[in-house]
């Protein structure tokens, strides 16, 4: 095998790899020699079929298989000898003037051009010089009380009203939806509970229930919104035959033992303890995520190196595909957001570059520190992921366990978090007391649910 470098520009490489036709022919002879002991042909005793006859009958088919094997072996050997790690699968093309037919027929050398990008060399060190702030907040008794009252407001007890329904009342009903007088699929339900005024149903439905009483039957007429997700219903006029079972009205939200028991807790004190523990866990998670963001921002500033364009393009394509899907769903144009497609593309290109660069850096740090994700950790992550497919857990489990790429998506965030934890032990972290609002609000001013993942980037 002959290997000649024809391009070395930054991370880009091109090689000419030539495997002589004589080498391929020798591999073919060995292949057919191993084959002849098992092949059965009329007129020949087992193991006595002449090699020339086998080559005539099976040569082209065998050579096609051999060429594929030799090609993979040659490219892999060239990478090993050059001690290079390709960023992606190398692109292999026949050199000009070379045809696969000529190679298979033994009339030409296997001559290919191998194009690829290598992973950059990254000099590590200096982590102890990095200083970051970690915002922290304590869970106060006032915050616990506010959360309990908020919980009580959303879990009010409802009692029979014995009077017409008004906003805020809960109506239990069954209905049959019709288009042009005929019931449509998915338009009927039994024993549905709606709190009037919450806007959970199609616009106009809840409003027409104001004033109904127990046992009432009513026809509701309305039109589905033009942007309704089900295209066959969007913009269509429909009627609903409604039968009201019961009208109940909310009772005053009282935080007491009875309220705690309705939520499955032994007492109000036990509920308060569980609430505090949940809030402390959420605060700790938010603190950790903001410390992680600060750390990644510092790494982004300190580690500048060339990244493989192929990886950046792949990351950008993934981001852009999501952007297009989001805009299709929302119907928002770039003009609606006071921007242009070119500006958004430029911003996402920068984000893609950052993600790839930090991903490579974290990967290199983890490799250097011998960070490992255990089988037990992977199994826990798999079980947690599978639970997100209620009723299809077995199918989801089989898909992930049989699909290496899917398992890699589970491993990546685990690995990244372990590398981040490793780095947080090396850098100087100063805790900064902040309010709950500051801790639980992202830099853009959006308040998060307690269990929300605050980090916008998924670097690894």
C-alpha cells in the first residue's frame, strides 16, 4: 500500500492511497483457496476444484467483497500510521481515471482519494486560575408558605353548587362533537371536568357553559381556530351536543391537615417538609446549572482553537432544522421577530461553533481525567427515558438497547455532567447569596419551573 499526502491545510487532510492490483489478486487467491475446500461443483471431487476455474466462476463476486474489505483496512491503517483521529468518517473517492469495474477485473490498482478533517490538538491546563461565582439561595419559611398557598389554590376542593355555573366553577359533562351534523373522530368524550374560565377547551366552548345547571342538555355551536393542530378541523364550524352531569363550586383554599391528606400526605407538617425538600433540591439544581453556565462561558473565553468544519456544519444543520420546525408550528416569520434569516443563520453558526468547540474540549478533559459513565448510571438513565413513553415502555427499551446512536444520546449528557463536576472541583468557586427570583430566573428574564433545565447549550 502506498500513501501520499496531497493536502494539509489546518485540520483538513487529503491522501492518495494506492493498493496494487497484485495485492488484490493475492487476496483473491487466498480467498478462493479457502473456499475450494467447501465448494461443490459437478465433475469435481470436494477440494479438487482448480483455482483458475473458481476464479472464472466466482472471481468478480469475490473481488467485489475483497475490494470493500481492503479499502476499509487501508484507510484505517493509514490513519493509524499517521497517528491521526478523524473528526468524522473519511470520504473516499476513486481517483480520476480509475473505475471499479477495472479494479474488480484485476486490470487496475485500487487508487482512492481520502478526504477528512482531524480532531484538533488541545492544550489543557490552567483550570485552577478560573474563578466563577455560584449563586445560592436559602429556602425561607415565607417561601414555603407561599408555595403551599399556591398549591392549595390549584387543588381546591369543589362542592355541589345547586345553582347555575359561573366562571371559576367546575362543570362535569359529556359531549358529542359534529361536523355538518355527523360525529367526527376524537370529538366526543364522557365525564369531562372543565373549570370555566381557564380556557382549556376550544375558544367559545367554556363561555357557552356559563349559566348551565345539573342535568342540563345544550347544543354549543362554534368554529375551530384557523391554526388548530388537526388540519381536518382547522377553521371548520362544529356543534357539540352537551349533557351536564354536575356543577360544583370551589371552596376557600385552606392549608391544613385535611388539605395535605387530599394530596396523599400524612399531615400538613409532612407536606411542609416534602415541599421544603423539593424546593431545596430545585434551588441546588438551579445553582449548579448557573455555575455550569459560568464555567462554560469561561472555558469559551479561554480556549480558542480551530474546530472541524464538518462538525460545525452538522451541528448547525440540526439547530436550523429545529428552527424551521418551530417557525412552521408557530407561523412566525423572521420579519415578525424584527430580524432576517441571514442574521439568525449567523447567530446559529456562532452557537454551533461554540457547542462543537466546548464539546471537544470537555471530551478531551474527560479523556485526560479518565472520566467514565458506569453501566449502572446508563441503566438508570435508560429507565428514566423509557418512562417517558407510557404504554410503550417495552418497545422504547428495545429501541434504545438495540440502537447505539440512541444510547449515545443518553450517555452524552451524563458524561458532560461528570466532566463539569470534575472541573468544578478544580476551579475557584465563590458562592454568592441571591434571592429566589434571581436564582430561578435566566439571563433573558424568563422565570423557570423548579424542575426546568436552565442551561441553553448542550455542549457535549
